[in-house]
């Protein structure tokens, strides 16, 4: 009944309403249209599929932008740091980029919450397991960059609960065919910085649970 995209629209409208309420006086018709186009690009940069992240030659995850633009490499956001003072400069493009960065930061948090099932901790929840594909929550990640990883090692505590994992993370550099040109890197992260996207069903038998 359209619930999937209606929830997506709701998260966008909430963030946009807040930003425009505070900063609408800094935008004219042209900059507003540009800002909405940048917002569209942000929302359509989210990954739709999960490919084998442990293989360096696997293609990047499919996003709505790949389908809409028919390009293997959608345009990246402008480099540089945009601050609140940019809202009052004559360079309107800097106003747009600052507001787009604000939208990215706020909307990403809303979107990540829709991917996680949040329950009151009255029972036990499933641990992360080797082979699970996760989205890495990084507050300093560049705009439109979604870093994915696959759990390679889990670190259980004394009570058997997994609170930290080692991840195999694919690098973003790709060739003209969309294949990765570098071998995956390895990171260690606490589980509260990860969002489970795809479970590895093969290793779920007999796995432990977490509160």
C-alpha cells in the first residue's frame, strides 16, 4: 500500500520542515530549487542492495541514483567545509551546500532509525554474527557516503554478549566498470555504531543473544 516510500517521504519532510522554518529567509526561488535538488540527490544515494563486501572486485551497491542518472559514478558533493556563517554570504551556492550538509546529518539519523528495530530491553536480542552485513554509523562521513562492512570477527565479553566486532570494509575507489580497485580494509567497531542490514543465516544456528 506504499508504506515503504511513505515512511521515506515522512523522514524527509520532517527534516526539511525544520530547516526551512529556521532558514527560509536566506533562500530565494532559485536557491530553494537547487537545495531541493541536492536533497533529492542525498536521499537517492542510499544503498538498495548489498553485494559481497569481502571481495575486492565486487561492484558497488545499487542506489536509486544509478537508476535515475544511468551513471556508474554519480557526481560527488563539492569539497570544503561549510559553516553557518555561509548563510549570510553573497555566494548563494555556499548557503545551499551548508543547508544540504545539515539535511544530510539530520536525515541520515532519521533513516538509520527506520532500519533498526528499537524495543524495550525486557528480553534478549540476537548478537551480531560473522558474515552479517552492517552499515557503519560515522558522524564524520562525507555527504552521500554510506560505508558498508561485513563482520569478520566477533568479540564476546565474559557474559557471552557481543559488544565489539572486526569488520571487513570495502574501499570506495572503483574503475570505469564499477569494480573496486583496492583490497578491503579492516576496522574494529562497537556494536552501537553499527546497523544490521543483512543477516548471515548460515551461521545463526546456536548463536548467542544480547540484552
